[in-house]
């Protein structure tokens, strides 16, 4: 299964055309998907709170979750009280649930757990995001919908689409390529942002006449989640279960670390105790991402270090004020309502 997943991902991001049989399946999938999206748009509802949607047109690897964390932090600094809505991919929960620090990633989803742990904002994980938006009405004053560009059931005041700096791969739709929708769908977006790492700033050519903002992440020094007191290593073995894992590997090397080896699991992979036993055999110092940490830390032996590579987001000037321009005017919040 891992090899098949790796083959598809490599094929998607190569410049060469995919096999003919996949292009036939692509045409069928695209037609069915468009009918589904149009039905969603025909039954649109208005959530109780103003909503910012953060999404993409490619499958994974566009830094949605780190961007949502950054956006929530920036809005809080402006006095807003954001509530984050997410689907809970990779989790067993199917009903609406406010995520707590005691919840397991296997139940609420790895990204939902990561958002709850790091954002200090209410996070609701639910497959039915309309119901989730109703739950959020008493928890804040603005919604951030994670992975919402194709979720056209709900009205939004700002539609943000993230595109990897590397572009759209081979330009084909799922399953022949990474595109969830044709590039022309970007006409629905209010703000288009290129995302990537400061270790890879090379942009592919623009996809249209619209303005493309930049939002890049920079790796910080690795930290030991288990707090073993072991000195920071110079050599690590990189293990991750994210889309586009090569970004993580590049960030490790750009931060001055040497890679002994790498192992990539499929995105949203649910690590087991058996997996941890296998990973521990790879090397003394294992490096992971924040998304992996919410699944691995509880399974990790306390005497072994587990090295997290934190990331810090950097926005192009005026991006935040441009996002705020789309938000409805509000009364100045009372000082007691402000969140520092």
C-alpha cells in the first residue's frame, strides 16, 4: 500500500503526462465531482458567524493547517475570537465534537488535534460542518473553515486558496494528477496564496492574471518532546505521515541537520504501537512534524528522545489587512473580550 501511495504521489508531481488509462478515469471522476460540487452550491446555507474558508485545489501538501494556525493567531491579536471548523480526517469520530487536549488524534483526527493543541482556540471536528458551525455560534465571533474550498454548502465572506510554490504538478485531476478541481475554479477565490518553505522559494509560473500572495514557513530549532535532557543531535532519521514529505526532509537539512535516512507514511496514517517499535529501530534520534507528534508522542517511550521540527509562518506584507477587508465591519470589542 505504501509503495502504491508513493507511486501516485511521484507521478502527480512529475512534469510528464500520466498513463492514458488514468486520464480516462480522470475524465469520469471530474464529471461526477463537478455534479457533486454544483449540488452543494445550489443548497447553500449562511452560518451563524462570518466565515473565512481556507482550502486548496490540489490534494494535500499546501500547508493548510499551519496557515490556519497562523491566521487564528493573527485574528486573535486583532481582538477576534476565532473558532476553527475541520472535517477530522484520519479520525473515527463522525459526529460534531469540540476537540479537547485529552482527545486522541485517532478519534478526532490528526489535524483537528494539532489545531486544538496549538491554536488555543475552540476547534470543532465534524464531517457535517454545517452542524459544526451551529455548535460554534456561542464560542466565538468568526469561523475559520479548514479545507473549505470544495465545501460549497456554506456562505463565506472570504475564500482563501493555498497553492504550493511548486505549482499544480502535472496539471491533471485526481486520480491522474493532484488537482481536486480545474485551475479555472480559482476564479471563485477571493485571495490566492503561494505557500512553501523558506528553503524552497522558487515559484512556478503564475496560474492566471490574479494576484498571488506569499506565505512561507521557516524551520526553527528542533526540540525534544519527551524532555529527556539528551543533547540536540546533528544527525537524525526523519519519519513523517504528511503529504509532500520531501518538504519536511528539505527543512531538516536547511536547518543544519544531517539525515541518516527517511521514512514516509501516507498522509493521516494512524500510527500503532507496532509502528513505533519499528521506528525506534531506525535510529537513536527520530525527527517528526507537529502533525506526527499528536499521534506518536503518547506511544513513545519516555526514555527515548522524539525530536520535533517547529515551523514559523511569515506572511507577505498587507496580507492580513487584505483578509480583514473581506470581513464584515464590527463594533470595537470591549477590552475584556480581547485575546492577547
